[in-house]
C-alpha cells in the first residue's frame, strides 16, 4: 500500500501499488476495513499522486492489503482485506 485519502483516523480509500508498479486509488473502504486499517497508518508529510492525477497522503512502513483489480480500461480496485 502506498497511502490513503481522508484522514489517518478515518481513511476513505487506499492508494495501492499494483503488480505493474502503478499506484491506483481503491473504491471507498467499508467501515469495517477502515477501522482495521486506520491504526496501522503512519502518514508522511506532503501529498503524492497516482498516474491518473488523484492525490493521496503517502504512508511510511509497510501495510499489506489484498485487493482485486479489474482489467478494463478504467480498472476498479477493491480492497478485500488487511494482510
């Protein structure tokens, strides 16, 4: 995982690093997932951007999530669970 949108206490979506090296924003997190992930977020200062231009707050450390990414032109990334 590369970062998040929203606040560290209530993340809305995650910026995930896909196997091809791209960063992409996930769909909105469920309340249950946001609650599990929030305590592990250590925000860095500044903003980062996906290749599509979406801003997110980068994180330090490594948070691993399982995600599903669609294969269409506008691939939808859905976070499934925290690893």
